[in-house]
C-alpha cells in the first residue's frame, strides 16, 4: 500500500449565532440565502423557530409514500438542518415539525413568512 502523507489540522473556532427576522410576505429560503451572503457565511445550522409560516410547500412521508402538499398558517414547533451556500445556491434540507397534536415532520420546499417569523441559526467562526 502506498504511503499517504497526511496532516491533522486543529483550528480553533467559536460558535456564534445569527437571528433572522422575517416580515410578512418574505420568502424564507431566499431570506436565509441573503443572510448567509451578507454575513459571508458558507454554512449554518438551523436551531430554533418562532412565529408562523403563512404558506408553505412541504414534502413528507405518509404511509410509506412521499407526498408534497401546500399548507397554510403553520405554527412550527421545531426547525433543523445544516445549510451550505455554494455557487450562489443553497444546499441541504430545511426540516420543520408542526402540529403539536399529531406532529408532522417535513422538508420545506418553499415558504412565505407571516409577520415576525424568527429563525435562529448557529455557525462556527474560525480564528
């Protein structure tokens, strides 16, 4: 087996937070992309969500079938996902869970914010 020259890099980083505040009618994925560009971020991790989504197209599994459907007036209880920005495009799924009585976990395909939707994200700033 040939010799492989490898080095272990240890970089120090600090976890920082980004708070995205959407106004009514703002497109959620476009807002995330613009915030990442403005702050020169290549990767963020979605942590928390507060508020409502006015209209969203979601993809989810139901009875072993993949379904896509539009929902209105969603109050998410959780958001997650690691989003990367590369070549001016977002990569990675945005997962949301909603409906506390019968929870649905889905991937956000498109979404329009209702007034004061807040998404908190984290990122690592290398030193």
